[in-house]
């Protein structure tokens, strides 16, 4: 059986994402959403997810933020909206 990693709920927390990614660096990575939100580095977290993950599922935070764009910085919204739709399940 092939090993893979599931990650979720980093909510813009880049330091914690880097620790997790270091721990699972040699495995295919599947993101279960909630990349953005509470932390101060949502844009950077999304950029790193797009680089590292084979599949990204949109979480409830992404769903909410994309409906009400005033809740987060515009560059994060543009980055998510411009991402290849093949990433979203």
C-alpha cells in the first residue's frame, strides 16, 4: 500500500504548515481544506498548498471567504480564484 498524507485546518498559520510539510515531505499530500482564516499568512499558506499538494478540497473557510470577500485581504481572494479549478474537489 502506498503512503500518503492528509492535511487540513492550517488557517493561515505558516509556521505550523512548514512543520507539518517537513514531517511528510516525501509523501503525496492531499489537503482537506481550511487553508485560510485565523492566521496572518493566508496568502502564503495558499501559495504553499498549491505548490505541494496533489489535491486540494475547498473547506468551509474557503467557501465562506469566497462568498464574503471583505473578510480577508484581496490578494488572497485573487490567488484562490485564479488557482486551477482542477485543484478543487
